[in-house]
C-alpha cells in the first residue's frame, strides 16, 4: 500500500499519455523490441551520463521485464548486462551457442 497520493506531475503525465493513446495519429501499439529510441536516449542521458557513465542509447534495451527477455539477453550476449532495477534473474537451461 502507499501512504500518499500521486504527485501532480505524475497525474498530468498519465492524462497526457491517455489522450495520446486516444487519437489515431498519436496512438502507439507495441513498440520496437529494443524499446522506443526516445526512451533509450533519455535513459542514456538522465540515468547513465548524469552519473558519469558513457553509454550509448543503442546499448540500452528497454523491456517489460518478462523472464523470456532475460533469457534472450543471456543467450544472445556474452557481454555484461546491467539492470537499473533488477528484481528477478532467471537461469537458462541451455548454454549460449
């Protein structure tokens, strides 16, 4: 449970996003599998660059957090992966090829 209502800025953003999804011209369905470019750019700038880390937006993968995405990342890359808010890690039954 929470103890305080949503801040006004959050309510305004939710309303704006709802209005955007209500018009054919601005509706967004499923996004690209890596995540929207504008969001990856914002994460690169405001999360990583703001803390002195040089990360390009094309190195960022935005996911809905599903287990299959974690497995796919593990199988497709032998490089280090970082998660801003890790909540669950899965272990693949197969080894990367």
